[in-house]
C-alpha cells in the first residue's frame, strides 16, 4: 500500500469537460403545464433549482465601512473574495447559476440558484455510488398487525390510505455506460430523483475550495460557519398547507401529503407513512421516525404493566401491616435527631410519607424489573429485525460496508492519498497515528468534563445538607417538619438546571473535537461524536440518581459516631427509605426534561420563525435578471429562507436514549416511568414531524443503514439495567428485609421495630433513648441478622442477573436479525445487478418473473408459519 502526498493542483482542475453551449433540456420539466405549477425553476421556467445559496449585505457598503472598524471592513472584503472564488469554482465544475437580489430596508439579500445539468449529474452519480432502479417490486407491502387484526375481524383504527405511495424498486449502483439498462432512462428530467439531485449538489458544494487548502478553506459548511454565506439549502416542494379548493389527494405535493397524513395532531393514532418520509427526507430521517414509532408502540405494554404495579402499590398503602403499625405507634418510637442542631421526633409523624413510599417499594416492583429487563432485550431484537427489513427496502443494507464514500470535508483536507487494495482507486488518507493522538486529547477533555460534573454533584449534596440546617434554624414548625423534602426537591431542580447548562457546553466542545479528529466517513464521524457526548451525558444525567440509589445513606455511621464530609454530617435517607427519594429525583429529571424539551420544540421554533420573518418582510425585488411581471408573493427561495435550519437528529436521539435509560435502569424505583415516556413520545412524534415539515428548511438527504452507534448504546443500557435493578431491589428496596422478616417470624407484626436500632447510651450523652434505622446492637455493631440479610442480598443479585441475562440470550437466539425472506431478496438483487451491468447480456424477463414467484411463495409460507415474519415494520405511533 503506497501513500503519497495529495496533489493540490488536482483540486483546481475542471472536474468535467462541458461544451460551451449546455443543453437547455437538462433538468427541465416534462410539460409547460407542469412548469407553470412548479415554481422551483429558473427565470426561463424550465431549469430546475437544485440548491440555493444565500448571503446578506448592507445596502450601502461604503457608508458601513466608514462607520465600522478597519478589521471589519477587511473581513467583509475577504468574504466577498471568497464568495466570488467559490461561485467561480462552481461554474467551472459545470453548475448553472442564476442570481437574484432582494432589498429589504438597509439589507440586501442575495440568492444564488444552482442547477446541475445532465452530464454533471451522471458524473457525480457514479462518483458517489447512487443507486438507480432496475425493476419495480410488485410484491405488496404488508404490516403484521394489520394481518392479525384482519384475522380477528377487529377494525384497524391505525390504518389510513395515504396517496401517491412511492414505488419500490430493485436497484444497483449507477454506471453511465450502462444507462440503457436502468428503468426510466428515456427521460433525463426525471431519471434522478429530486433528493438524489440534492445529494449530488451538496457533494460538489462540500468539496469545492474557496481559498487555501492548507488553512482548510474548503466547502459550504465552513463558508456558512464563517458567515461568508448565511444559508445553503435545497427547496421544499411547494407549500405544506392544503389547497383552499378541494382537490384530488393524488394531485397533492409530497409536503402536503406528509403534513395532512402525518404531522397533524389528528394522526396521533395512525401508522406513520414511512415510505413517503423516506422519499422526501431520505433514509436517515425515515429510520429515526421508524425507530421512534417502533419504540413508542413497544412502550404501550410496558406502560400498562407499570400502571397495574402502581395500582397494586395503592392497594398496599391501605392494607400493609407495617404501615398501620407505624401510623398507630404515636410516641412509641422516638427517633434520633437528623442533624447536629435538630431535635428528637416521633416516627409516627412520617405516616403519609411512609405510605407514599409503598407506591414504589413493594413486591410488584421485583416482577416489573424482570419484565422490563426482558422487554428491553426483546424490543432491541425485534428492532434489529425491523431495521434490516427497512434498510433492504430502502436500498441501504450494504451502505456502510460497500457504498459509503469519504466525507467531502475529509476528501478536501486529508494530507495524502493511498491506493485502495480492493478497488485500486486513489483515496484520501489521514495517518492513524495522528488521529490516535487527537482522539486521546479528546478523551482527556471528556475526563475533565466528567470531573466537573462530579464536582457539581458534591456541591448539590452539600447544598441539600446546608439548606436543611438553615431551615431547622428558622423556628417555623411547618418548614422544620418539611425540611428534608424541601431540600431534596429544590436540590433536584437545581441539579436539572446544572445538567441542561453543562449539556450545551459539552456538546459544543464535542463537535470541535470530533471535526479535529478527521474521521473518514460520515458514519464514523457521527459515531465518534455520539459516543463522546453520550459518555458525558450519561454521567451528567445519571450521577445524581445513582448516588441516591446506591450511595446515599450507606456511609452515615450511627449516633455518637457519625461520618462527615468537609465537616458536615453525611446525608441519610429519610425514614421512609431512599427509594421514594429516587422516584422523586427520576420524576423531576425525566419528566422535567421532557416538559422543557417539548416546550422548547413547540414554542422556540415558532418564535424563531416569527422573528426571522419579521426581519425578512416581503419587499419589491431588485433582481439581476429583470422580470417585469413579478408577483407580489414570496418566491420559493425567499419563503424557504425564512424557515429554520434543520439541526439534525442528534438531540432527538439523545433525548429518547436517555429516556430509555430512565425507564430501564431505574424502573424498580418508578413503575410509572414507561407511562410518562409513552405520553411524551406520542407528543414527540407529532412535534418532530411538524418541525421537519413546517418549521425547518429541507435538509439534504443522508443515507443510513441503521440507527448507528445508538443501537450499541441501547444494548449497553439494557445490560446495565439488569445489574442496576438487581442492586436496587437487593440493597435500596425494603423487599428483601420484609421477605426475610416474614420468613423468620411468620408475619409482618413488629417489622418496624425490627428495622430500628437503639442508639448507644454511652455515645449520645442524652437521657432520652432514641432509635435510628439500621440492624445494629446497643454498642453500634452490626447484628447477626445484618450479615444474614447481606448474604441474601448478594445471592439475590447473582441469581437475578444470571436468570434474566440467560433468558435474554435465549430471546436473542430465537429471534433472527434478518428474516429469511429479506436474505432471498438481497441475493436476488445481487443477481439482477450483475445481469444489468454485464457487457453482453440483457435482463431475462422470464428469469425475473420466475424469481418473483419464488419470493411470493416464500412470503406466503413465512406468513402461515409465523405472523411476525413479514417485510414490514411494527406499527408506529
């Protein structure tokens, strides 16, 4: 393998040799009528707009330069030079351009409309391995839940007839010299889909230099980040609002279809039109919504079981013997002071708090923990199966292994090239030793940020303790009685605020570090970025619940021999246990974050859009190319510019994955967590749909084979959940102490007295004999029951995790990742691609029809044997 320095001269060369008179037919509409209806065209009414570049300038640059500093003027000149050079390079690359200027007040907004002619499209389609159709797939798409409901003669309220279903094709990679083998090659205007044209334009824009390569002055991304351009985007396909006059749904544009049949709140219980989403937004966004709908559907049984466990807790509140014993004890149990300046108190005063704790700490939570652990494993196995079906249907099943190209930024900035040992082609290369050193530096930043999170955690622990002391000194009976709850609740809210602030800071740092590491493909780049942020967010969000669940109250000591932290007595759990505090912490962080996120997603986009439109009020256009019959309404590029920038799917995935952690890792403390997650996700699907359809500019289509490293993270969480719930039940819950006491005594009478120890009289130096939680003798030493219970707890952890993980492995083995039907289809597509690209052969229709019959027969056999083995995903919310 030979490495050589990249030849910088190659970047300046003309990519495609075009004639001086490019064909006007390339990129044109089919008919004049269609051209009149479609406004996404040049002034000639024919040439399609594939991409739009935008920048803003002051109307009178001379006056603004006099009022500004010299450096500002110099920066403006540099930006103008870069823009000119960039547009010149695009013209050299063969792109058609048309410039339009709109003056609004003191600001001039310039729009550059770009279009790729046929030769450019063909060159780059082959360069980036676009897939094009060979034959229409005639096998109908079916949904397994639809089949089951039909057999049971139950009306399917989730079904809806969405018009203009995109056809499914057998495809292969595009080759210019085999054009006649592909379906639809006769019409050059419609051969490449609109989204494929966007991909090609973005590839050109991302790899075109505008300055010095050594300084990394390459690509549209940096131009926008440096504010040389204010925006770069493809256009939406018309408005999303339905026409004022009734029309046949078949004549709606794709954006109107998605809004009417998907983004409206009235569609909350309908299947998501995933094929339409994929056709308009691409595979990556479609896979996100497929996963979100699949996850939401699977939350329904978890929410139902969790709610039943909660009802069982309510029944237990009324009938529990220990709770009745505590509430009727009056002055029987005098408890030791909770702090150095606090007074003695009666255990009966926490009657209602103790009963509330039974809602979350009862025998049902053990069953629910096992259920949720197996639910998580089964959910992920079935998602892998559904993902393989979708990735094949959407031509992405081999994307990462074979088709994925280097990132345009990597191609432009890599210092050398290397010959690919498989293809023999020269490819950009970045030395692994340099990447390793940069990755290690990034890891140091992660460790530093995690240390900052832990410092804030200790600060919040001290805050709760100090606030409790201040409240006890207030002499107010009400506040003194509620001191612990007030300190705990305000501490949880303060922790949520710190979490949200640190999240924003670290996400910004992670973006810079990941770009610096120079990852070759977009998949590797995103995986590295996601992993960095998740490690930090995992510690950020889960550190406080982990502390309450496993550490709080473990190192308190006993009266007369309390342990301290920085001179302050260590925190102890309340008399009703730590589990109710953990439930409170989970509800504040999980529900609070979901509410804040949904408010942000609902309100902020509307406020931003309103403000953007206020700045860009419609005004008469001064265009480079005069149009005497200009219409007063906004042009498509102006209307799209008023929308918000699509910021990707990272925040959406992160929110859902963190939620998945809350409902699995700590589910033993809060059986209602899946119910809150289900309600949130029903709202989330529609909010996200409305953002993409109505509020965001159209994103450039990105292909993806699956949900990426998020699946690995979900698996990690599901395994961690088994261990976490085992320790929660064993060491934090009262389930095993209650079970041990019932087994040794035969009833629950006297359980409260069993859990309380007597304070050593020689250490407390007080005439009052007080009690505290713990299994200790009068000298403060652990009793024999403590060691018996410790052995039971450790045994429970080992048995619990081994049994659950074993059952999970059995489920994994029973559910194949790829259905047999999909494997047959993949083999068939390989065969068809080989036939299509062969030099001296043509497609054999007889062979294809015969193979179609075989696949149909296999599908029929699969359905009769198992209703799950179908080629369609689970129902979406």
